[in-house]
C-alpha cells in the first residue's frame, strides 16, 4: 500500500473530474498520491475523506474479465484505494482501505466501521451456542489463537487480557476490519460488511459471486465464491468457501474446503473437508484432517434443556454417510464412524477406531486400530496427502500433518491400558460364569464410551492391542531414524526426565501442556502483552518441536521395553522389528488398494481394461 504522502487535487484536476461526471461532497477532502491521473475516473461520487493512488493506461485481468485501471460508476466514502486498481460498479464503498492492484467489480455494498478502541466490535461464538466461549476476531488471528481464547475460559484473567490485546490490535488498520489486501479480486458480490481480506501478490484472495460476507476475516489465498454466506467468521490461509455454504460463528483452519452445507458455532482445525449440501456441523471442535460425508449431522441433537452442548473430535475425524450424533460427545483421533443414527452421547477413547451402531444386536461396537489393520492405504495416504495439499505461502499456523505424533501416541498408550483392563474384566467375568469351560469365547465389554444401559462391545481387542504396540514402535522408530535414513543408536540423553504425557493440539501445532500453561501464566502476569508476542512463542515452540518429538519417541520405546536407557542390543532388535513393521505397512497398502483394483463390480462400468487404465491410471 502506498506510503508516500497524499496531496489535494489541483483546480485543473477537479475540472477534469467534473467533466467526466464525477461529483464530491468536498473536493478538498479528496486526496491523491503520486502517479494519479484524473483521466481514469468516470461517474463517481466521493463523500468524506477519500485517498486515491496512482492510475495509468492498463488493464487488470481475471480469467476472461479485462477491466481498465480506474474508478467508474462508484460511490466512495471515507475510503482509501491503492495504486493501479480497477474499481467498477461498486454502489457503495465506505470505510475500506484497498491495497494495490485490486480488481473490484459489480459490488452492491462494501462498508466498514473505522477502527477505534471504543467500537463495539463483533463477537464470534464458537464451539458453543450459549456464547460462553465468545472471541473477537481480528486480522492475523490464527486457529491456535482462537482455540486458546475459546477453550481456556477458566483462566478469567487471561481472557480479559486477550480482549484488551485484541481491541488494541483492531484499533489499527493492521488488525482491523475494512481492509482489502493487494492484488485481491472481488466481483459480483452483494455485501461485504466489516470484513478484513488478507491478500498480496504472492497469495491473492478471490471473492466472487458471494451473497454476504460480514464481520469476519478472510485469510491469505482464500476463495469465497458461488453464493456463499458467512457472518462472524475467521478463515485461515488457503480456505475455500463455495456453492452456497451457510457459515456463522466459525473459525475455519488452513487448507480447508466447505461447500453446500450448514456450519455454525465451530472451531475447525486445518485440512477439513465438507462438500455436501445435506451435511451439518454445529457447536463442535473438530481438530483437523477431517472429512464429513453426505447426510452427516454432527451436532444435530442437543440433550440438554438449552442449546449449550458441544462435540469434540480429535484429528482425523471421519463420520460416514448419514451419521447422526448427539451432543455432548467426544472422539479420540482418527475415529471412523460407520453409517448410523447414534442414539446417545459417545465418548470414544480408542484412537484409529471403527465405531459402529448395531441396532440389530442393540449394542455399540468399537474396533481399535481399525485403520492399521484394515485400511492401511487410507492411513498411508493421509500421511502424505495433507502435506502435498498445503498450498500456503505465509504458514502463520504451524501444522503437524502426520497421524503418528506425540498426541496420537499418548492416545494409543491410553488405549492399550483400557484394552488390557477391559479384557481382564471380561476374562474374570467369563471364568466366574463358566469356570470349567475353557473354550468359551471372551466378549470384551467397554465401559464409559456410550451413555445408557446397552452394551459396548470391543471387537478384535487382542489384535487391536498388538496393533497399537506396532503403531507405537512405528511412530517412535520413524521419528528417531528419520524414516529409516539414520539407523544409529540415539543419544542417551534423550532418555533424561519423564515422558511428556499431555500434549495440546493448538490449531494443528502440537505443544506440551506445561508450555501452554506457562504461556497462560505469563499473559495473566502481564509479561506478554500482544498477539505478536504470543505468535513469537508459537514460533519458538515450533523450532523446539522436532527435538521434543525425538525425546518423546525415545521415552515411548523405553516404556515399552521397561528400561530407562536403550542399549545397542535392544536398538538392533528394535531396528529389526521396525523393518518388519515397515514391510507390513507396505504390504497392507498394496493389499488394501488391490481390493479396489480386483473388485469386479468396480470394473463393470468400463468397456475394457484399456478404458479403465485411461480413466483411473
């Protein structure tokens, strides 16, 4: 955006503007910068203070649309327009600061409240419809910021200080609403009210054919198009809203796509996919790398007297077709829910599990480690696809993409303990009922995973327990050997101290709970006084994360081996085990994919193998 001083119009420029059909409430309040040319303004009305940048003979392009630089057929009030913009047919542009090289075309209304510490800025109510987790969005807010503010409400002093920091930031153009970054395209849109659009030449943002965007932040490289409505929102970097999505009071993480559906009162971490016009996501925290299928209604039923329940889902959440869930429910990481109307609240504590509602047997069924045992192709694909799809340039939000990380490892450790306890209880009960029958199969029953009296059965508990151990070894050895590239015995100091058991998924970035607690304490004491300082701490944690992850992996192996230090002999045994597991992973990826390739019903839509190969590769 132009930094050189603006000047008043000359008498000759005013006469030239009036000859081109332009009018002004007060021409002395219309200021221009170096390179301004009055020949490129036609049929405009200027009110209040208006600042205009350089213009020259040239065109801005967006696909087949070619618009000449200049301002035509617009009403502009108390606004600033940068250099070399094409602003055509904007019925009202008020309170906005528009960057350089922007294309604005066929817009009914763009209005914003000027920044001021005393403004009643809009509040966003994520995760809960009762407003008890409300936050105030600002330009530059990360998903981690939103989660910190909305989640840790018991730290009242921190919540107060975050509001003060936010009001200070919003009182500047840098963090406030009513700004459009450089090289942004906005066209054929009804209303933009109090929206900050972040954009630059490297990561331009597009807003096209939208109905309403109000009281929100559109991140770098985002696309909002084809009839979407969004009110009180924050979009991270490289987010797509399209095809009539209705979104309110929601924070959407980087690299996400939401279309054709209703989404309200949520915090959604990065890499979320929701494309179907009959899906529904309300009052939830979805922690990334997630996908909601058609007919999925997450948060459709409140089980309280008021609409104040919540759903929390770990990363990798995948509810299947026509899945209906009750508030309040929670899910461990990488839970896959089979099609069904789940009748009661759920607390699924086994990660990488398949969950199935079985009304025929009047029970809930949970299969631990399902992804590892039967869907390795999809799990392996998840390891790489999210990183490949990461088109961000700024990367303000740090993201861990791999399914195997300290947070999921700790869930697996907890899952193994639960399976061991439930199996022991099932064995004791079976022996008590049939002390002389040694062939009686043991049915493992879980406790605490569903509200109500019906049975919750753990399927393949023994296989799941073994698979969990393999997953821990795979995670730890993959981390310590750098995916098999370094087979040297790790340095023994990695084993110093205790294993970090509590990790926080802070918008996609994994942080030890103790570090986050320290940050909260510093905010409360006034030692940290701005969001920029908080973001600096995030960056520091991200730089430290690889070593923390190595330390956690080493401790995980030590706990499996029941030792404090891994010696050379143990390490060689672990390497052999790791190589065997890696071969298993490769084989299972091939086998699970091969099931599709050998499916005769899948092949029958093609005339011959040549057509199949041409289409599918």
